[in-house]
C-alpha cells in the first residue's frame, strides 16, 4: 500500500461522517432559506441569510465530493469559524459549532491524510 492510499474502513468512515455533515449543513441551510429565517434576525443577520444559506449548502456539497472535498473542508472551516464568532458575540454557546468544526477537520484528515504530512 502506498503512502497516499487509504484503507477501506477509513474510506467508509470518512464517507459516513461526510454524508452526515452534508445532511446537517443542508438542513441548516434549508432552515435559513425557507423554514426559520427569523432565527437569523436574532443574530442581526437577516439581510445576509440568503447569501449565508447558499454559501453553506455550496460548501457542504464541495465537502461531500472527493474531487472538491479539500475546498469544502476549507470553506466549512471558515464558515464554522464565523459561526463560533457570531455565537460568542451573541452570548450563545459555542459548543455545537466547535464540535461540528472538529468533525469537519477529522473528516478532512480521514479523506486527505497527505495534507498533514511534512
């Protein structure tokens, strides 16, 4: 096995986590766009909800597919960093966005171990 090959169990684990995260981000995006737009008003982002929702679902789709998952990992990391900042400045718990960000990076590592080598 070469240094860039990934084991079958690692691939399956990465796909499962990536699928779950993509579903989470897609549901969150749908909430911003269609279901509960008033929640964005609580954070004073109601004028940005469409741009944020489209960016979120686009990043999640880039994250899901193997050819673009590196870009999706970077975009979702930036997105979750912004979510952590918004939660901090709004007095909300940062636990959930932090846990999601950690899972994004774990999945990024599982799918692209060469990124973390010297």
